[in-house]
C-alpha cells in the first residue's frame, strides 16, 4: 500500500518540479531568443563602416548565427530539463519515502498494538470459556469444584480489568495538564505505600532517600509514574532483596532514580523496554511475573507530558536503574 502511495506522491512531486523547470526554461528561451533577434537586427558601427549599411549578405549571416544560437540554447535547455527529470525523479521518490515513513511507522505500530491487545484480551477470555464449557459438561459438578471455577474466573476477570485500566490510562494520560507544584518527597512516600504490600510479600526492603524537591506537574500522574517504577523493581528483585528510591537535584533538574538488584535486562532488549505490550519477564526474569507490558509505556508517556526524560541502565545479573529527569519548579 505504501509503495503505491510513494509512487503516486513521487509523480506529484515530479510533476511540480518539471512544471517549474519547463516554465522557467520557456521563459529563459523567450527572453534569450528576443535578445538574439534584436542583436541580429542591430548592425554595429564597425559593420556599417566595413560593409556599408543594410548589407544583405551580412544581415543574412547575422540572422543565421542568431538562429544557430537559438537552436543551441534550445538543445541546452532540453538537456537541462532531461537532467532535472532524472534527478528530480530520484529526489521526489526520496522525499515521498521520507514523507510517508512516519505514517508507515504509525500504521505499523497501530497494527501491532491491535494485534497485541487482541491477544491479551483473548487469552483470559479463552481460559474462562474453556473452564465454563468443561464445567457445564460435568453433571456431577460439586460445590467445591464450582467455587474453584468461580475463583479461577474471578482471577481472569481481574486480568481483564487490569488490562482495560492500563489501556485507559495510556489513552488518557495527557488529559490533566501538569501545572501544579508537586513535592517529590511526598509523592515518593505515597508511591512506596502503594507497593508496600507486594514488597512485604517478597520480603523486599525499599530504601527511600528522596529530598524535598518541588517540580511542576500533575500529582496523580507522577504518583503513577513512581508506583510503576517501584512495582517493576519489586517484581523483578530476588526475594529478600533491596530496592532504592532517590530524588535529588542535578543540572537544574530533578533526578529520580529507582534501582533494583534483579536479573537485569539484556542489551538487545533495552531499546524495547518502553514499548507497549513489551514482556518485561522475557528480558528480566525466567519466572512468570504477570502484567501486560503496559507499565513502562505509561511511565514514558507521563514523563514526556512533563517535558522530561526517562532512561535505563541495566545488564544481566547486575540489576537495573531507571532514571527520570523532570524540570524543577521555578
């Protein structure tokens, strides 16, 4: 589809280029021809002195020379337009590809997003359907088996709810304008409170060394950002491990870091960490960690909305450090 669109756009670009080139060439030819004809019809004082005025032979010779110059000019302009056609064709195709590339990438991302979202939705629905169909075929289904079935279905419903909430947050992350003063120390304490339950279950200690720094932003969005980073750090840390959270000022920016000592991320996986539906457990752990791969995509979008940057340093077996840089409040 994009190849056909690129060819059509190339033809449009080339048509515009050739129309301008031929138009200028025609104008140049008309002006130059008029000048040559006028020059041929104006005998110089030297010709008048040597051959006398209105000498037919000399006038004929000058007219022939003028016609020869016009033909030469015409040939040069034709060659010039031929070169413009060839070079313009190549340049037009290059520009067409450059113009369509962002659209192509966007469409590819949309197709991949649709496919991934469909897969994530289909998996729990298929599991629920299978369990219910098996249960309906069993006339002797006991109360205990029915309760287990409901528990299993409730777990799958929870996955669907988590996925829908993640997609909704990803779609509406930019609704609230980040324009209030936010204390990173307070937000860090709130975020730790949100992930403390999981941390206690895994016996993971969260060390917080955040300073009292104020940034301009949206409190709830920054809270979601830190909660996502802390939740990931806890999720991928070994049981009994440690997670460090800090916030300090550097280079006139607020620097927030979240460090874990888990499996780390392979070098080839680092460029994909912030992609939607990227499976972090494939890169960071051999164990099943759950989730839908939306957390870091949401985190990145929140950071971008706050005109900040987010990056990660990681290596297999050496843990990971996520760093967020946000503008300070003035």
